[in-house]
C-alpha cells in the first residue's frame, strides 16, 4: 500500500528532543503557546498515540497481553494482569493525557493564534488535530470508564478535575466527529508533519468517518438509537474503501525512532516474548494462512507459549518476521475493521449498503491481503470451511474479528470485551480473570481522592472486573 514518509524537517524537529523533562518545559506554558511549533506537537502526539497502541513493553499498555496475542518467557506479572507491579494504568493515563491530548490542545492554541495562516488552512489543521484528540479520548474511556474530560487540561481553573460520565463523553466525541468533516474539507492541512497521510485530506475524512463507525458500533448494545444514527451517517459520509486507506503511522529504520515492537523484540537483545497459545490454537484449528506471517517457523508446526506461564523461548513459536522490522507501521484503524463493523451493523438491521455476509467475507479478505496473502483460491478455501463460513453468530464473527486485529491489540481486547468471544485463557500462573478495564492510577487515588472516589462509585467499583459502559452483555 502507499505510505507517506515524513519530510526531513519534520523528522528533525520531532526527533531531536533531548529529554522528556526538556520537552515538558517547552510544552507546558499556557501563557506562551507559540513557543513550540504546532507541527512538532501534532507529529509528537500522533507518534505517542501510535507508540501506546503498538508497544509490547511490560511497562506500557499490555494490550498484546490483554488480547492474548503475546505471552512472555520470564515475566509473569503482566501476563497474569498484575497492574500494580509496574503501575501500568498510571503509565497509560499519563501517556495519553500528557503526550497526546495536551500536545494536541497546545497545537490547537498555536494554530488559532497564528496570524500567518489563512482560515481554510487553520480549519484543516484543526480538523486533523481533532481526529487524533477524539481517538485519544476514546482510548481513555475504553480503558478506564469515567475519566476527567470537561475539566481536564485546565489546571489553573480545575487543579483537581472531576470525572465525566463515560457515555456522555462518547456522545460528545461522536458530536465532534459529526463536525470535523467541515474542517477537514476546508483546505490543506499539515503535510510534512502528518505521519499518517502526508496531508491527504480526503483520507483524513475517511479516517474520521471510520473512527465514528467504530464508536457507533461500540455502543450498539448500550445506546442502540445513537449507535444506528452514528453508523449510518459515518458510512454515508465515506469510510475506508481499501487497505490503501488505512490509518497507520510509519516509523524510521533507526533507533530510537523504530516501531516499539522492533525496540522490544529485536533492539533490546532479549528473548521475552512469544506468540500466545491462545491465538495460535485458534488459528491452527482453522488452518489459517496468516500463521506464516503472524508467527515464525522456528519450530516444527506452530505451538504457542502457555499464556501467563513461564516459557522457554526456543521451545515455542516466536513472533513473525514482519513484526521484527524497525519500519513496521503502527496501525490506528484499518479497512478490515471497517468491514467487520459494517457486517455487524448490517446484521443488526442498520441501513448500510451491502449484507452482513458480504462485509464479513470482505473483512477477512482485506486482512489476508494486507498481510500479503493474495492467492484467491487459498482465501476462498478459508472462507468456505465450516467454522469460518458466515453463520451470523456473534462467536464466529468476534473470533474472526479478533484474529484480524493481531497487530491492533487494543481493538482486539475491545472486540473480546464487547462480544464475549472468542474464549480467552485463564493465565496459568495466577489464574487471574481477563480484565474488563484498567483500574484507576495510583496517583489519582492519592492526589485527586474525592473525585476518584466519586468516579469509582459511579462506575460500580474501581475493579478490573467492572465493565466499560458499552460492555453490557
């Protein structure tokens, strides 16, 4: 597929930052927002968002463990969902709020104050910034539930921000996406600083609509009316039509700017991660041709490491070569996801073009083709086998959706939470249930105690087994 390389000047600006502390000093003075270029902040925020979604690091989001795509060889706290050992919720919370949302909000202030830009260019840039910000907010809601939203980022006015209701936040995010098309179509936005589409505004509009489709389908059980209207408007306005439209972030081929997968699987020089038996077993049962891409052939056949247990690196199936490359792109949202969401929408009777089975088959085909499997006979054979041929069941649908999200693990975890399928393993060491959400950060319990306690009570308890509002099954 065609991807866009960041212009050299944008790369120099983005990746010459000497330290987090120095960058924070530059980026946190609300009285002088123009001291940092908005281009820098836009690129930095987008890359930080992608890093968060892609990283397999045990100190980060754990999405590849939460979806049970990866398991470990030595460390078992994280694969057994011990959130306290490395304060993973705190790390996700600070990464998204500080390094994505606040950067985006600072960039918006700079764009607004820039008297050299024509209004059309301002609007287009604001649209690109808005899409990334909405994406980041939805990740926080889907991770924690109620979060600081309306008072967040306003430290002078609200040093201890209250938490907003998660459904109310979703309603506002959908409204923001309803309005972003006008901004994106106003003119030319960022080009060199745009590490997603290189300034292709038509694709930004498809990204915004595809994100709206995702949010609409998330709430199909919690708010069917809003779900249907959101999905139908997203599809009408234009979602992804091919893998070439995918929203991905391209990484450089050198340290420290490679894909976080490469950094932890290769650059670290360690042997910490294996393909989990959860995903390997499902794909073995289906004789799935994507195994040759997802997994390495380091042993005879494919045999995933025991999920949540101690595993010998050389005895089990390792991660496939495409994920070992520094330039491996980070996936924010792809065409396969769009077709899966349209399939479920059609199954629910929403007014979207095409029938559920056609979208389902197209989604699996899109995933196959994305990973370089173009043999039509092989794809057709896979689609026609009994356990894959469309039957309208949520279990079958969710299993295929989950398999396709192997390199978009946050979405894979969300698919499992929403559809309660496929069945995931109980980690072998601690036998902990798979989390339905992150618990709130320790810093919030200590520094924002009153608002934390109100939020915990509102969602039904600050437990990893408290479901997100849209997870109602």
